[in-house]
């Protein structure tokens, strides 16, 4: 009894304590917030049903179990009850199915993406066993479908500006992978041969997880990356620094040591 | 006893047996190829020298001879880092990271033969030769510490070597120092085994000696004794000499004067520069100083005229170097010093294993790629000419594509303008 009360109590406080989701509990993106709301809605419906059913079951056991040895009566059942417990859950499921469509469309339907973001993807992310290879367009340019001579390349550390929707083009070089940003509630499979646009918006500056969420081989567990969310200005500066280091010709005129800076 | 009691006892006994037994201590796998020809006692000398000076994976020995930061004792270390109170903790931390991230491909001894290695192509690097492909240093010099860190940060695109950039600089430093130490250990093993073999401490030397003995009185056991006593008289000196030499080599790799630093800036990849690079690549560029009027780079011999990595050299059967009697590799094509087939890079793919910065490609062309047939052209070409080749190499993936190189775009625009102007007239 104590256990049951504790379970119900912890279930009731869990959303407020942020126990359901990875650190920091709250989603960092507006759409993620809506996905969380959907999750909580379904959780409340299923939670209330579950607790109610268990309470009823316990009550029946308590009432009719133990010393009460009266002979049971056979009934054929109640038509009305059958209809009620078919129609009510069906109605609830239909409600959920219709209610979530808008969030789903915002998340997945390309025509609902921010047109500015879809026209200028910030990067192409290519998953491969077992790392994330990233290609950015040169600062001020638009990402093209094929590699360009001035593209910038990095690995595992995806930088993105905060506060506005951004799009990446997701590819896979070998097998199925999944691009998963847990704090932003974004998860999308990377499929060999397909280029899949994925959009997200991170509202908080920081370094967030990027993990592979599709078993992709023996090294799947170590296919970790990082989303570095920066203010727009910092992001542009990052690209410029990246450009300088990538087109480094190693000449160090003013360097007394005569050694390139990276050594 | 009831059945469920018996079965729970059995389960407890099984757990006790499985959980409490000590696993066998890890060992550094020995270099079978180099140790096999030696006499058993000579082999023991090598093994003893290794164990004394380098220890075992569970009990590392930090040999002070080498300029590696093994980690000085830090008496103020907190309880979570108790082992930092002992000297040599950096080596221990490096080993722990290596065992977590690297060992399954590169093996405990750095022999490139971990459990996953046989599934990979190209194979993981065997560090024991002390040869590293992608480095910033001149010719025979060891890689600088920063070169190995750079590889760990960037990974090697086109191979199974992933990036470890998220481990952060501190852990990467620990890893690189442990890898350098492993490479020194493996190289020391090879050198000592070769020296002892040179002193005649091998099975075949003894057999030959007995056979060649004209008096027919020489016993095999006496010959072995003589060979071993000769070897054991020298071994201490050999250990000293080889270790000093290795220490010197690795220190030299870190010296700034041994790095390849171009003095001439890279010039813009103009059409002329790319075209000049192409001619150099095809060995069709006139060389005014040479009686034979073409500069001999012969890039296309391996990389192919279109840069697809399919030059005529990839179809020859090459002789195995130092093979006695002479024989060729079983498969056609180039091979590296590790005996694996080595495909010249397909330049149209735009995948650069050693890095895609112009300086990376400059260094590859300047000094070649150690361990492979890629030769260095630092002596044959001027720095300007190398930059031309770099510009050409970087332009190959964009040849004839819509996403053209900037010069081509410019020329197209010019041509279009002319067309428009012509049409208006």
C-alpha cells in the first residue's frame, strides 16, 4: 500500500521535477516544448487510466477476496459496458491522433519549415561509422548539393546559431544512423542514398548532446558528437576561424619560432 | 532440500565462480615475426629487456631516457585521483584511455592487430616500426607531438580512424604520449631483435655454423652456447645504444627546425597555376636546368593521368623489398612497408586522409608519405611549383563540374558577357 502511494506520488511530481527528460529537463526548442506537452498529455491520459484500473482491481480483490467465500454468479456480460469501453478509448485515441497532427506536420512536413531556413541550410551532416562529418558553406554563401571548392569541413562538433530555425541536410555514407539531439527532441534516421532535411531551433547557448540513435555497428556506442549552440555573431566568427584554419598554407612570417600554430 | 533451493544454490555458486576469479593479467603481444628466428635464450633477452624497461600493461615502467611527460607525483591530488600522487600517472591515464578507445583496433602493443583489425581495410596502423604517414616533419624525422594530436582530432577520412576531438586536449595529450611510448617500445623490440640476429643468435645461423664446420666436431649445443654468450656480452650495450638513438629520434621530431614550413605563400588557384600544376603532375613541365626538358615528378605513374589513382604502377607486380630469394607480391599494385596493398589516392574524390588544408597537401608533396611509395618532391620542385601542384590537386574534384573552381566561373562569366556584347553588336 505504501509502495503504491509512493509510486503514484512520484508519478504525480515527476513532470514538475523534470525527471522524464534528459538534463536540463526542459526542452531547449519551441517545437520540443510542444512535443513534451504531447508527451505529458498522453502520460496523463494513460496514467489516470492505469491508476484507476489498478485501484479498481485492488478494490475488487479486497472486497471479494479473503474470507468472503460466497458462490460466484455467472453472467453473460453487459452489452452497454462493452460498448462504453470500446467507444471511450477509441474516442480518446482518435482525439490524440488528430490533436498531434499539427505538431507532427511542423516537425516533418517540409512545406511547413521556415522558408528562410530551408533555403539556406547551415550544414550537411554525413553520418558514417562512427562519426559525424560536417560540411558548411563558406561564410556568406549558400550550401550547395555537391561539395564546393570553398566549403568548410569539420567532424563531430556541429555548430549552429541560436534563436532561429536552422536546417541541416542529413546523409549517411554507409549504413543506417540516426541524428539525435535529445535536448531538442529531434531524432531523424540517416538513410544511405537519401538527403533528408532536418530542422531544429536551439534557444539556449551551450554544448548539447548529438548522439547516434540507430544501432549502426560495433562502434555505435561511441558515435557521439556535440551541438555547439552559439549566438549568430559567434557562429559567423566560428565559420571565419574555420575558414582561416582550413585554408592555412603554413607560412608563418611573424612567428619567431618558425612553427605552424597548430603544433 | 527442495528443487528451488538446489537451483538457487547452483546459481549462487555460478555467480561466485564467474564473478570472483581474477582475469589473467594483460600482456603486450610480442613481435612474433622478429622474435621467431632467434634462439630461445636470445628471445628471452629481448623479453627481459622489454619487461625491465617498459613493464607490462598492468605494471607500466616509465623509462626516464625518453622525453615523455610521464606525470610527476602530485601529493595534493584528491581522493578521486589517488594515483596522481605517484609518479608516472600520465602514462597510466594514457593507458586507460588507450584501452578504452584504441586497443580494439591497434592492439595492446600497438601492433595494429586488435580484435577488430582483421575486418578493416585499410588495416589499423602498426606503430612498432615508428613510421607515421601524416606528419609535418622533414624526411626521416619522427612526427611532432602536434601531428599525432591533429590526427586524433580530425580522424582519417576514408579509413576507419574516427575523430576523437570531443575527448578534449588534455585526454588527447595523454593518449598521444602513450602512443609515442608504445611506438618506442615496439621499435625497441624490433631493433634489439634485429641486432641480436645480426650477432648470429638465430637458429639458422647456428645450423649453418654446424654445417660449415669442416672438422665436424662442433656440437650444436656448443654453437648455441657460443652464440648466446656473444650476444649476452653485447646486450647491455645494445639496449643503451638503441634506447639513446630512439630518444634522440623522437626528440628531433619535435624540434621546430625539422618541420616543413613553406617560406613562399600559397598563390591563388588561378587558371595558369592549375594548368602549371597539371603539367607538373603529368611530368610535362619544361625544366630549363635539365638537359631532359621535362621535370620528372611522374605523379601520373601512380595517380593516373586523370588523377583517379589508377596509373600504370598500380597494375605491375612489385618485388617485395629485402625478400630473399627475390619474390613479388601476390597481388598487382603498390604495397606499403606493412605489406598491405596501397592504393594511390583517387584525387577526384576530394577525400584527403592526411588533411585537406593546403599545408597538409604541401607537406605530402614535399616529403612524401613515409611507409608508402609516395615519394617527396621537395628537392625536385621549388616551393612555387609545389603550390601549383597543390592548386591542381585541390581542383581535380571540381574538373568539368557545374560547381566549378572560381577561375572557371569567372571565365564563364567573361565568356557570357562577350557573347552578350557580340549579340548586341
